[in-house]
C-alpha cells in the first residue's frame, strides 16, 4: 500500500479488515423494492483510522519518505489488514445502532 500525500484516514485497506471481523454490525433503514426496509450490515467508518494508523506505524515497519512535496508511506497490504483486524476487534464496540427511520 502506498499512501501518497494522505494520512491513514484514507487507507482503504483498513475497510477490508472491517468486513473480515465483521463488526460492529448496524441496523440501517433504506428504500427497498417494496418500500422502506431495515437491514443489518457491517459498520464502515474511517473515524478511528488515524489512530489505528498511528499504532500500526508504531508496531510495524513502514517506509516513510517524500515524493515531490507529498509525504509517502509504504507498507504491505496484508500486514495492514491483519493488524487492523486485531486492532479494530479491541478498539471498536461489537454492536452499534444507527437508526434511520422512514421519512
């Protein structure tokens, strides 16, 4: 993974870890073919990815440098996903609810 001019909040590899855990699960409302429906799905959010990235960089080898004026970080995707799976399991709640009632 090459992060070029962006921080860990933009590290989409961490989203793969969210799906692999898969937690927390959330119930969300959305329009469906027969009207409003409520479904359960994996909560996807980059809210704590900067904190996760900080810990990842502290614990795992990350090559840092610059490309032009951009700060760059380079690391194996497999390492990032495996680390994020363990980190998210500890630092995120198992279940959340984000109600989206029909309008």
